């Protein structure tokens, strides 16, 4: 998962995924999300500086469906994380 974001010291951005394998029974909607580790997690120096973020989940099984969830956390409603240029790639190799 790649995106550009504004994240100051008071904010946090977490990315989660759920992946349904070819042979997994059950409903995709009832599956839980797992947190994806960050490869690049910079902080912005100003409230207008976008920085490049990279999250990667390794050893993915062959799949039929996947979903990504981005959670932006902050303790100040007037200073929230912002995201643009969101890209998600899913490869089972």
C-alpha cells in the first residue's frame, strides 16, 4: 500500500488488510483485518507537507478477494492526517 500523507507528531496512520484465500470457507465480510507493517513512516514538518508512505504485507496466500482499511488517528480534530495518491497492489507470488 502506497500513499502520500500529512502526518504530524500528534497523528498516527495505520493500515489493515484482509485476504480471502481460494480455498477458505466462510463469508469475506466476517473475516478480521490484520495490521500491515510500515516500510516507510515519515512525519511531516509542516501541516502542508505530504510525505511518501509505504506499507507491505509479505507471504500472502493465493487469494480471491482482498480489502484495505486505512485508520487515521489524532487527538486534535483541527489537525488531522490527510491522504492523497492512494495505491494498493496485491500480488501472491
